[in-house]
């Protein structure tokens, strides 16, 4: 292979220390602190950066009186450096997992509804067929999950995509719409009155998702559209463990996905109020990255999720060539 036909990073003899330096400078804003963070001298750090910039023929950082700021070229390199280093880190984790006797690992993020229905079915099937595949689940809001996916901290999401989200490099397969309902402790006084009115709901005490969440916004909008003030006696939390305990100890009610409510009702933890709420939630689906190859463990999880979706949602998802 001729020198000119080699990839630029091979001609430049690109070093992982250079990639780590790019990230450190961005985080620290200063090459002195970046060098300290990487346990190297400042002259050595400056030479690594100078060599890289000379090879690429562009300035990666603006030299400012009180620090350094990435140029557009620098932002591109930083983004890809983060991906490359994350990939190398993941390779090491997969090898360590195999050396320890496991068949790999996979990290899944999910919103509450499918975390209560789809994930247990998929994971239990995997546990039977691949007992040494290490699985982890993070249950959070879609915004948090998408941020973790972008950071390569999760392999697969069961979440929502909204207009505000950057959909580049994302692959989305819709699963279902998520219905929500109101729940209260068994024996709550409001359950004795039949279907409660919106006025009664507005006057009640509630446990609600934090301000800024989609469900919280739509819950409050439901009252505002009816000319009512939203409930004022509220506790904000996304912690389901606290929510169930608070329902047990008080007359607070809560708004949760129907799948979560049915689970609580089946176990006698809560009762579902006989009222239909108009604060509908958007559809959710399986989200993966198109610029990232799934590990063998993640591919096993993806197949299990699609198989479980046939049972839970009655849909059959097509195979994707990127898998």
C-alpha cells in the first residue's frame, strides 16, 4: 500500500494519547490543566496537539487569552475521538466479560411502561437461553436515555422521540402508544364516589413527574384546557418506589402509565380510578444508533425485544440490515 493510499490516521501515526488530549482540552478549557489530567508535561501535550494539527492542516483549537476553544474542525475531531475511545473501552469490557466466563453484556434503557411489560419478558427469555449474558436496565425519561445512548452508556432504548430530539444517527421502530391513568391506594375516599369529575381531581393531592417532563406538562394542560387551575397540592418525583409508599401512607393520587398501574393493581398496591384522562402520551419504540455496531450481546437483546413485542403488542418488527 502506498503512503498516499493509507488512511490519514495511519499516515499521521495517530495516537490514542492525542485523542485523549482533545477530550481533556475540551473539558478543561486549558492545555495546562488537560496535561495535568493526563499526567503528562505541558510541553509534551503541546507537541502532541501541534503534530496532529500540522498533519491535518487545520487548527483544532482557538488560542484565547484565558484558554482554548475548539474550532469547527476541532469539534468534529472531538466528536469522533469520543466515539473511537468509547469503542475501544467497550472492546476491553467485552473481552474482560468473555475472560470472566460471560457471553458478553448489554445495557438497555427504557421508560416505565415497557420496563414493566416488554423488558421482563425479553430478559427472562434471554436468561434461559444465554444465562451468562450480563444484562443491565436503566429506567428513566426519554431525554435522559437518549443522552446516555449518545454517550455510549446504553446499547438499546425503549423510549420516545420528540421533535426537539436530534434524530440523526438514530434508528427508530415504533412499538405502541402509552396510555396513562390515575391511581390511588385501595380504600381511598375518591373511589367511593364513582367516576370523579375533573374538578374533584383538581382539588386532590397528587404525586406527579418533575416539572418539565412531558407527562407533567400534558397533565396540567388537561385542567387548563377545561378552564381549571391544575392541582396545587403536589409532590414531585420520578421514583416509583417512593410513589407506591406515599400512596399507601396518604390520600395522594398519582398519574402513571397504564402498564405500571395494572402491575400495582394486580398486586393490591393501588387501585385504578374509573376515569379516562385526556393527557395522552406519544408512541414509543426501539431506538438504536446507526453509527454504532451492536455487540453480540446487544444483538441478542434486540432479537429478544422484537420477539417479545409480538406477544406484548401484537406487532412484528422487520429485521434491520444494520443489525
